[in-house]
C-alpha cells in the first residue's frame, strides 16, 4: 500500500479576479522506501503540494490519503495526531518555538502524543545526534545560526517512527557538506521503509531521489524515474 496518495488534487486561492490555481488536478503516489523530489519554478505549486500532503491545508478538490487514511474524514484534532505520529515535516522557515530549547522543540511532538518527558527527551537527543548538533540540545533557537536551526527542524521531523517525511528545501540554510549529510539522513529513512517527498531547486539534491516530479503552473509537466534521474542529474550519493 502506498504511504502517500494524492488523487486529482486541486487548490484554488481567492475568488473572482483574484482567483489563483495553485494546483490543478495533480495525482501522485509514494510508496514505502521511496524518495520523490519535486522541482519547478517559483509559484509552480511545490510548497502547496507539501502542505496539502501534510494535512496543513485542505484541497479545493481531490483526495489526500496517508497510509490509507483519507484526511478529509479527520477533524482538526485527528489531523494533528496523524501529523505527530505519522508525518515528519521540515518547514522552509523552520517553525521552531523560540521559548523552547532545541531538545524541547524536538521532544514536543512525542510529549504531545503521550510519551513521558524523559523518554521524549532521550528520543530528541538521539535525533539531534543524527543531525550532528546534540551539543546544542539546551540552546534556544535565537542563540543559533540559521543552519543550526535548520538541523533542529530536521531532527524534529525525524524523531519517532514516522512513515512519511515531507521536506520543503531541507538544505536551504546549510552549507554544501552539511546539506549532503541531511540528504543522506532522509535517504536512509526512506531506505528503512519510510516514504519521502522533498521540494528542491537543486538538481544535485534531486539526484538522491528515486523519482523527480516537475511542476509548472500547478500541473505535473514531467516525471523521471530512477534511471532517468541518474542520467540527467548524476548518480545518487549513497554510500
């Protein structure tokens, strides 16, 4: 069964003369072990696709299913629980809580899901170690660089046993070497059975994916499989 299924997904913002079609009837499935990169020019609908897939917004038409669950059938509380337990989301603007330390930010989804504080902190420290900043566990976001905040945001998305990873430009605030480390982590999670969707502008980052979906004006205009990805963008950097 697919981890993520999008069927006929349309999202319209505004009305009348101000109406904007962010997505126009997009269908996409992502299975266990698969990482899909989404590329396209600014305004093509990439981030909108992620927010709908993560249940952060509702489509104007179409269906979003995560592990067979139709998000349209869930209320706000149920959607929030699904995001905490099944969906790891890396926001482009980090979305960290300034009043919480790095470890507290990462542990929060686990605590909200009923995990005891000590166990949640242990899991948070492990996730921070995965992204190489366990030494910043007790530092607040305002005392970190943009790259360090990005790593905290990624650790928060990785913590727990989430089956769907959604990442909006996950390496945007990182240098080249750090970005490669994060991509290796996402790839490893997918190779371990999770499904991933990553928005990126970088062809070298898309080369980590099994498929690349190209959007323009809210429509899928091309899709390349693994062989085409490696031929066009170069081989994956998997060790």
